[in-house]
């Protein structure tokens, strides 16, 4: 096994990954909006699991893992504090990230020697934006843990023809789907790979179809009950052509109520003279480049090199090529339909394509230098520059631009009545305040307090509504807090 022959380097790598994860979690200034939804989903699982699963669009896999972590933490404490709830999400995400990195190392060993695979995994660890995700309470790393395991087991199944590999791959895909809908993507890739390659080989056609059915059925054992319960194939978000529909928002914390928000899907960004067909690929390239910076060069070179020789590639390279191309097509559909691509959407593409980074770097160096030693120096200098670009962003605390949301929420928690209701522009403020809240453009008297950005004149306010000051300059310069009733705020503790 690769780990046995390189166990010292591997264990050192895991130690670095753990320390980096602790650093990113400890320096997190404010959790993300999606983290709020996951943690509020988890709160609902404690009281009414069935109602919570029906009410939330997010898949229940990650909140269930956080719920389990909170149950374990509850062995030492009956009532978890806000910080402990956030910590439970961070622990789950961080633990899954470490396992994902170990699985990625084993996966990369299918494409390159162990030391090269370990270096590729090290590059994954250093990607700043995904290091931040690993310190937040988000579902990306847990989903990728199962996706990477599913892909690894599928490749081993193709290599060994062992049914158990395909069965375990299907189980991993089903579990990944319970976390995020794209988690079942390996099943789709396996089906497309079967149609492209194995159908041409008459001797392998029937066994390959049998293994594919094994994967699909075992994945369905985990995914189908949730689909049936929700009544949809992709329950997370039901997108339709109406870009201005009103949706039922998730119930917040036990103190919050179900709310309705006006959810407007983002339109595709206009690129001036460029035809529509180029806008999606350009947005995709922009997102990838802003995630891995210089490393986009060797990965792009390797991708075009592999695709140009698809018929002559080994099975692992063919499967990976199919995965990356189909994932790109999925994001093009998403951009054309919903008008956006985020760094989280390109995460599987970036992480799995890192398996080819060394090959792309070798091809790039060959084009730039003739001498073998010069090529080696050029490659290490280029990779060194890529890592140097990562470091400042990697050590920077995450979400520093939203730190005043945390400060304001904690101030409200300490300075307004327990039964107060908030009208806020960002759910993180209501979450940190631990009060019932609504996200609204037009407040009502029952809200007690309305929180708005001081530059947002579109928020309607009653005449002569008194404004409150927190005494924190970073908050008072950016956010206004209005008292909508005659009842003054009274400290709760």
C-alpha cells in the first residue's frame, strides 16, 4: 500500500492538515449563510426530524452528522451554547475534510507515483477558499468525502472486477446524495463511461452492465427513501422558469418561525459584445482561476492533452476525463438556467483534476525549456510561486469582512428582550442574536427592531423611528438599528 511505503510523509501531511483546520476554525470571524441554515436545520432535528426534513430544501445528511456530533457533545453538557453549536458543525466538516484528503491521496495514487500523489494532495490542502470551507459549518467536504470514495472504489472495481468494489461505490454515492444532490454524480459518470467505452467491448458488455446496476441499486437504497419522502428527484432546489417566485423559507431556530422571502434567481452576467455561448465557459474559467490561480495553467494543459488522446488513455484517466467534462457541462447548464457559478460549484472539478497537475506541469515545462534539468527547475519555481500566492490568503482569517455581523448579533443577544423579533437583511445577524427574526424589506411594528445597512434606503421605515447605537464603530458605521415600538431595549444579562 502507498501509505505504508510513505507513512512518515503521509502522517506529517495529516498533522499539517489537522493544524491548518484548527487554525481556520479558530480564526473564523463569521459563519456563512448556508452554515446558518445547516445549524438551524440541526436544531429542528432535535425536536421534529420529519417536519424539519419536509421544511428544508437542503439535504438532511450533513445536519444529521452535526446532530450526532451535538449528541456526543451533549454527554458533557445538557444545553449547548451558540459557540458549541457552531463548533459541532466545524468538527464534522473538519473531520470529513481530513478523511477526504486521505481518500484523495489514495485516488491520486491511481494516476501517479505515491510521492507525486501526496504532493498533489498537499496542493489541494493549500487552496485558500477550500481551506476556509473546511473551517466553516458547510457540507462541501462531507459530500466530497463520499464522492471521492465512490470514485476510488469504482476505479478499483474496473481494475479488479470485484463486485464488492461496485457495491461499496454505490453505497458511497447514495450517502453523498443524502448530503448534496450532486453526490450521486459518480453513478452518472459510470453510466456515461459504460456507454462510451465498454459497449464497444462485447466480452465486457454484460459484466460491466451488471456492475453498473449494482452501483445504481445500492445507491438507490440510500437515496430513494429521501426522494420518495420529499416527492422529488432533486429536492434541494426546485428551479423553474419563474425567476421571481416566492418560496417558503426554512424555520430558523426554535425561537424563530417559518418565514417567506422573495427569492430572486440571479440572471446570467452580461459580457458586452460576447455571444451567450461564451459567457458560461468564461465564468467557469474565472471561478477556477480565482480558486487555484497559477495552477490553472498545468491543469488546463493536462486536460486538453488527455482529451486529445482519450481513446489511448488507461481506464482511470478515461473515467476522470468523463467526470470533468460532464461536470463542466452540468455547470454550463446551471449558468444558463440560473445565471451563476460559485467557487463551491467548481470544487469537485478542481479537486479531482489535481490528479493531473504533475502531468500538466511536465508538459508545460517541456514547452518552456529544452534541457531536462532546466525543465525540472522551471517546474519547481512555477509551483513554488503558485504556493507563495496561496500562503497570504491561506493564513488570513476567514470572513473578516462580516465580523461586524457577529459583533452585532452578540450585542443584540445581550441587549434586547428575549421575546423581541428582528427584521434583518442577513440571517447571520438573527442567528447570532438568538432571537426570532425575519428577512424583510418592509418591517412591521411587531418586529420591534429593524436592522439594515445604513446605505440601504430601499428598506421602508416608519417616521421618527429611533436609532440605536451599539458603541462599536465597525458596526455603527455600516449598520443601522431602529426601534419600531415604544418599548425600550432592556439588557437580558
